[in-house]
C-alpha cells in the first residue's frame, strides 16, 4: 500500500464529524480549511492519529477517498 498525506476538514458535516481526506481527493478542502494529520498507509491509521491529537472531535472518512473509513 502507498502512503499518502491525510487531512481533516476544519468544518463539520451534518453529523458533527470532521471529514478525513487524502492528498489525492478531488473534495480536499482548501488549505485554509483543513488540518494536516500526517503521512499514513491507510485511512484507519490517519483517523486514529486525528482522534489521539483531537480527543474532543469526531471524524469520518470521506466517501470518495477514504471509503473504508466512511460511516455514512
């Protein structure tokens, strides 16, 4: 598996989640509206890191680029 840079949207979605995206996503938020998580081989590890560093926030994987981590 190829490592990618992961980010989360600073705004929350309708379910109060910060959506997690990888660097290749066409729906990646603008630079001013995203927070860098790190360089990971999968979305699960990226979301775990985001939760560790932001324990008061909820996260969900993007349907398009992090579908295995998308809760719906």
